[in-house]
C-alpha cells in the first residue's frame, strides 16, 4: 500500500504533523535522515515523499543529514516517485545566497547582501560596503534565525568577529546584510501549501531574530506572549488577514518557478513601504498558540491541517506522476 514518507531529522518538529496526518487517517511513516543505507539500483517504495530536512540540522549533531537527503531525493526522482519539496527546495533551504538569486530572478527585492568567505574577510568587507551604517551578520546556512546578529556600529562587529564568541558557519560563508529600518519592529511570514497562500503571521522582532514559530523553539521570555503594551497583550506570533495581493501573486509565481511546494517566506516592509524578501523556509513550522487565537487550530485552515490535506491529495494521484 502507498504511504506518505516524511523525511526529517528532528523528532520534536514531527509531532504536530503526525497528529494532523493521523487525524486525516492517512497512512504514513517517517524516514529519520541521519544515517542508513540505500540500494540505489532498487526502486523505492510507492508513495509520496515529503522532504522536511532543515538548514539547522547541524545544530542537532546531524551534520551530514542534508547531504544524505540530497542523495536520497535524487534516488527518488530517478525512479519517478512523487516528491514534495524535492531537490530544488533542499538546495534553497541550505543556502540563503541561492535563495536570493532565485528570488531576484523572479522579480522580488531582497536586502543588499555581501557574501563573505573567511573570518578575516568579514571586517574589511563591512567597512568597504557598510561604513557608518548598522549591519546584520548572518550565516548563509543557519535555520531558526540562529546566528543572526545586528551590529549598530562596525566597531561592535569587529569586536565580535575577533572574540571567542564568534562561531564559524557550517559552510564557511557569512552574509553581511543591510539593516532594514521598518516602521514597526515586525516581519511577516507568509505560509504556502501546494504553492498557494495559506495564511500570514506577523512576527515581533523586538527581542531578537530567532523566529522559528514552533513551540519547541520557544526559549524563556521568547515564548508567547512576550509582554504588554498599554495594557494590551503583545504576542511574538500573530496571524493576520492576508498580504498584499500583488506580493502574494509574486510569491506564488516564485514557488512555481523554483519548484518548491511548501514554504514559509519571510519579508519586511522598508521605510519606502515596499517589501524586501529575506528568507525562504522550505521546512516550515507553525505556531499553535497563534493559530488557536485566530480560531483555526485543528482545522483545515491551520498550517498542519492544510499540509496534511495537501499530502493526502498527492497520495491519491496516479502513481506514475512525478512532482
């Protein structure tokens, strides 16, 4: 019997999807992608293969899980299996540089970014391109907003890079990025399922850049709610009605062009009122507390509800079709 195979390396992020798939009575199993062996001359099992490999896998002692997944996805595609978020999605997941190239090729604006290889190259590049400006330092391959830091002065950046607290990125590439002064300290994360808009969530960035919406990512005071303003509760994640129709259409067209099926795309509105897209999360998570406040938790309008329904539809497709 055909099944849904969930390719992943983080059990903590699997539970909400497992619950949603079980609620739909869909047959599924997990492929924990840390080690193992695969006979490349033999056909894979029949079914739908959903890739949830994360850019942050190396932070959980799964340094080579993404590389292993790339090989497995190539094997699945060679045999014509239905793959959701296939090789193209993984390629974008593990490289912001490749994300920006793909976004810009689709006509979307991204923040000004300088790619730097080599710790000793960071400070000279910053002074050459961002003198007198605040700058964001972020790893090319990060995940969850890990390692993203804002420096209001280049002297502060220099002190950090030369200190023992500096951490070399896993792929050796750092990004220096212009700091976008938004009218409000929020970014927007638009969720897409089957390359179509599901919903959007505003994310409060006033306490930092670790923006993973899953409950298991919440750390101390970063858990919802984060505080109060004028007596009204302030939440880190808040679902909003929608996004600009033109931007929505552009993002859906980008996913079609890039070959990405499921994603959370983050953007910020600059001082000029125009959006800048800065991150594509192909291993997207959803915040259950925000969904509960919006009245969509546990429904087909929730993130995992929409995802499980989409995977169920893909499972019902003719077996000969490849994504």
